């Protein structure tokens, strides 16, 4: 499942497409969704493999400018809602 989210006026909203400053939430992606991540967002196969690895350590990667990149979070068998404050 893929959700595209962005905070607007203090409220977290779902978007239909990726835009600057948004969050792409991925939970137990299908093969089609992992292809979309690679093709549309340029996320490398090695990163996708690490994201799907149950033993991967949760962390947020940052580029040289300090901007947050993809976040690796351990997958759970049951999707859980996340609250951002």
C-alpha cells in the first residue's frame, strides 16, 4: 500500500500525486508498487531490498545537503496507523 501525504495548515492530507515536501508512506508494497517506487521516484533496487528486509535497522537517510531521503522502517505483518505530531 502506498499513500502520499503532506501537512497543510497543520493538517496531514492525502495527495493523488507526489509533490515537493510530501511523504510517501509505503507498507508491504506489491511488486507493482515496488516498480513504481523505482521508476517514478528513482529509488534504487538496493534500497528497496533493504526496505523489505525484516532484519533491517530503522533509520532515515539524509543527503549531503541534509535533506531527508527515504526512511527505512521495519515492516510488521499488520499495517498500523501512524500519527505525526
